[in-house]
């Protein structure tokens, strides 16, 4: 979760319809005026804070404009959380799902609101940072990822929603095809990169539940930093290769001596640059030790993770370039795409050094 702001003008929700829906589908909500705010971050699904008296919840809906088939599937994310929550309670509890587009104009679901500290590009103002805090946050991020990967997907009834066999092969092919569908400029080495990803897929480790967007600003922590109190944005979660989950997490994990192309690829760099946080290598080694998994092929997964970020950025930029969204935040996403492709190529080439 991120900074709470007034709802952007073009992303308003119909207050009366949301209010009526809450009355009809969620029990125990105080009969007080509904207030709606918006969580500022996120370039994908739109996320809102709902408040009635002392009751608070979170509403998630797809972005505005045309939606790619099977993308931004609110019902799947709701069902996934419904099944996962009792086995992994760091995931928020969902309350209700609606595919009635007469309510807000799109499918949506409502879930519990979690409270705590979020670390993104700045340290929360309520604490005075010390290096030991970075170490503790790193420790919690590793531990929670290991815990998630230890949850039995069969016991959580999640296998029927996924196809673990051949996961990485499908992912490599799928993300290259996604890029090709929305390509706007031919970038250097991108064809060589995509060929490498499709032809060098490692033998998949035992499949586990993966978050697939695991990063510091998708997590929430207690005030004393003793535990993670919430993990959000489960729209990409599935059952697949745990090492790609680790690599995706590391693609967001910036170090102080990283080159500028990496530091600023996603804008203002995260607080992982500060003293005390693990390096990517320390994080990977800690994960390997605690999970018992072989991480010797991590270069492939890191290459894929950087390319995946490039594709996500290109999908967003394509929508902006085609006039399907007017959000000015997306105007320069072509630079992000170029930087992430360059990083993926560099990481690929390092595997042969």
C-alpha cells in the first residue's frame, strides 16, 4: 500500500452505488457517511480506501481503458486470496467480489485494510532510521518469501487454478509474445534477448506458490519492525518456479553502488539503497540457505525478471501512445522500457563472462 490521496478526477468511484453495495454485501459496517480516498502508487489495478466511521476496507478494480484478455482478473485475485488467506495470513482477507458493472463500471472486489509501515522511496516519518532496521527489514523479506514458498498449494486448493508443469517455458514464450504485440520501437539486442529467454530455460525447480510481484513497497510492517503485517498486489500470483519469484524481487532491490541506469530505471530508487539493507547477493544467499534451494541459475531468472519489467512498462506505454489512457505518469515509460531491456541484455551477457 502507498500514500493515500484524494481520488484522481478521472478515476472517481460512484459514491452512492458503492455505499449501497456495502450495505447489501458486507455485514457489521457502521451506518455512517462513506468516504473514499485513493492509494497513489500502482500503474495497474486501481486501489481505493473506503471508510465508514471506524470501518475501513480496500477496493480494487481494473485500470481505465481497454483491457487485454485475462488481464486484471478481479475474480481470480479475489478467489486466490480467499483460498490462500487461511494458509498464509500475511495476505489480506477478501470480503466480497462483484462482476456487476452497473455498480462502478467494472468488476471489483473489497478486502480488509491492513495497517502498518510501508517502505518505498523514503523512510516513514514516524521512525528514525538506523542501519539495524534495514537489516531487520531484509531479514523479514527473505523469511516471508521462504514462508510463502513453503505453503502447500494443494492444501490451499490453488493447484486447480494454475498449471505448474512447464511454467517457465510458458512464461518465457508468453512474455516475449506480449512484448512483440505492443512493440513501438525496435530496441538494440531485444531479439537476441528474447531468443535467449526462450531457448535457455532452466529445468524448473519444484513448483511453489509465488507472489510474482514481491517487492518492499508491496509489504507492510509493524511499528517495531518485528513482523510483516501485510503483503499486497496478488494479481500475478500463481504456482510456479520459486526462483523466478526471487529474481523478480531482486529486480526491484536497488543497491547504492548500482549504475544509474538501474538506480533510476523505475524513478526514485527505493530505500534498499540505505545502509543496513542486504545486497542482492546477500538476499539471494540468505534465501538459498533458509529454503535449501539451488540458486546457481539465478542469472537466467534475473535476465527474465528485467525483461518482464520491460514488457510491463511497454504495455503501459503502448496504451498511452495509442490514447487508451491519459495518465501523464506514463508519458516517458518508453525510457523505462529501454533501460530495462538494456539491463536484461547486460545480465544475460554476464552469464557467459
